[in-house]
C-alpha cells in the first residue's frame, strides 16, 4: 500500500504540473464579468499612476500606483497556487520500488519540464 500511495501522490503532482501552463490568459477566462478592466496611465511629475476607466459610466475609479495595480490584477487572475517541491518529488520517486514505475514517472516529469520551456 505504501508503494501505491507514493505512486498516486506522484501521479497527482505530475497531473498538476501538466495543468500548469504559463502564458497569456484570455480575457473571457478572467473572473468577474468576463471582461478585463481598462486603465488609463496618468503621469504626475514623472511618476506613473493608473485609474480604472469605465466607458459605460464615462468615469474613473481610484488612482493606483503601478505596484498596487499589478498586485490587484494578479489577485484577480490567479485562480490557484501550486507549489512544486523538487526534493519531495525526488524523494517520492526514490521510494518507488518498482523500477519500471519509477522510470515511467521520471520520463513523464522530464517531458513536462521540456514542454514547460517551449
């Protein structure tokens, strides 16, 4: 059962790795109304600030610094945080007694690493 638990845990980790696809998020996949807010950059004494502009209301939201805007946008678009610990994965692989299972998972991990760089 210990082997099966380790294999299942590693399989879940690998599936999560496969789901991690960095890149550009499409606007229709974003939270909220499905539309990304539009912002105007306002430069005051050489310092950029940002204000959300509502075209429907023809008005502005509060003024934000670049750091505040980036943090706010990240909070809106990040759906889940996945932590990957290479040491735990390597330790789990070492605990798999069946060499074929271990090799299969190692090949799959190398494949995931290769496609994540593309």
